[in-house]
């Protein structure tokens, strides 16, 4: 997923020079002075400062996959594995034009599905997954995508991350935190989590981030990870979280 948010870049904090008449004192960058690092990375005020900055930087962050229903979002999310959202958005209009409902996709020739989604990569497995999902939704859920995590993860191709996307984006339900490769990397760099698996990082984030932020937080971190906190050579100089970040990967310090 991506967000449509405008990326406001952070500015290098500039220490103010004391006035000549005032006693000399050590210059401190204003934003750094607000960073409450003294109480550790999970100090509530530090977490709140990160969330506030993310809200300010990415106020309109949202899913960039195109969909018209929970079913279409479910399929698009399955197809987005190891693939860009933009690429998925190129193939789904024709896929849903040919097979609009789960019952139709469930009985479609598998070769035809593969041809329609080929450019998203791993198309043999993805075709099997979305046809399996279509059968499950059509036969066990009356053609409607279920609205609980427990039910969603019984659908072929829909593991916990996909289930969280569908619940959060299509139904506005925060049952977990979406942890994709960007959320995984950025939340560890920001020391909001330190585990080595997405499942455990999600559990850590659910403890640290207030529930009413779970949905937006994921979108914001995905956007931040794609635009600024990229995997190699993060663009710390333009990062609005820079004064709150102590990552060893930092490429620039204010
Ligand atoms: S300062 Fe650098 S490493 Fe830290 S969150 Fe920003 S871009 Fe990522």
C-alpha cells in the first residue's frame, strides 16, 4: 500500500545564536530539545511525539490500491505481494471486469486468471490464491468478505497482514497493525520495535501504539518507508522524524 499524502520534508534544525546581551549558553536545536530520549525509546511522550509528527507529515495517508468493495481490496492486497501497488492497479480493472464477483472468479479457467495477473509476478501461486479465496468467500461466507480477523485468515492467500489491511481499510476496524516490509524496517529504526519477525513486531507495536492510531500509523510508515526512510541510505536530511530518531542507519544528524 501507499498513501496519497503530501510529503512535507523536515528541515534541518538551526541552533539560535544567543543575543549579545544575554549570558552565553550552549545552543540546542529547538526540535531536538523536545525529543524526550532520556526515558528510553518507548517513553510515552516520545511515542506521542512520533505519532504527532507522522500525523502532521502524512495527514491524508491512505491505501493506494484501487478497489470498489472489500472483495476487490482483498484480491488486490493478495496480488500486491512482491509487487507495486501501481502494477496491481493496472491489472485489477480488467480482472474485475471479466470476473466481477467471487462466484465468477471461483469457476474461471485458471489459465485465464494467470494471463490477467501475469505482470504482478508469481502469477501461478497468486492465481491459485485468489481463486481459492473466491471459492472460500462464495461458499463459506455467502459471497461477502468476513469482518473478523479469525475468519479472514481462513481465506487462501490472506495471512494476518492481508487480513489487517482489509479490516482497517475496507471496514475501519483496528484488530492489528499492518506490518509490511516498510513498517517492519522503519518501526525498528525508530526503536518502536526490535523483534526479528513481522508477527512479533506487530505484537510490539500493538503494545506501544494506541489502538486509535493503528490504521493510520501503518499507512504513514509505509509512505515514510517508501519516500524517506528507504532501505538503503535513508534520506535522514529530509526526515521530519530525524530529531526523534537514534537509528544506527542514520545518514545525517541535525
Ligand atoms: S532519521 Fe533517517 S533512519 Fe531515522 S526515521 Fe528518518 S529517515 Fe529513517
